C-alpha cells in the first residue's frame, strides 16, 4: 500500500483533479482519458481488486455505484455512460487498488475490446 498511487492521491501526497470525496470514496479525473468524461472512482479502503473484496464490503461497493450515478448527473452524462472495473493484469488492471472507470461523452461500442 505504501507505493500505491491511488493511496497517495487519497492521502493528498499526489495532487489530482478531485471531483468527489467523502468518508469512503474519492473520484478524480483520469490522467489518460479514454473518453471526454473519464473519472476514476476509488474506495478509500485499499482493496487490491474486486476479487479481493470481502463479504463485509457490500455497502462500500454499493456506495461506489451511487457515487458513479451522482457524478454522471453532475457531469451531464447520466443518459449514457459506462462503468468498468478491471480485475487483474490480464483484464487490463494497472493499479492494484480497486477502482471504477466512469466513461461518457461519446458513443460506446461493443464489444469494448
């Protein structure tokens, strides 16, 4: 956790364009956006990936979904956005801290890649 970039953003060691923060989650703009709206939604609790979440994390995981909903409204993409989490290197996860990508502002294609 000591070298986790998201933990450093959460603690304020690394500056970021924060769009939301509360006691359990933080959301900030992605530095390498893949859509006009690209926000990372991160729990303050360090969980390496979704598969590593525990049975007691249901409220936290649900809260992250609500943060995404509220941000989509605030950012004007509520009618069409994608919420993605990658689990493990094979799925494209590059930071070992659970996070959701909220993408919007352009047409999303399927399959995603």
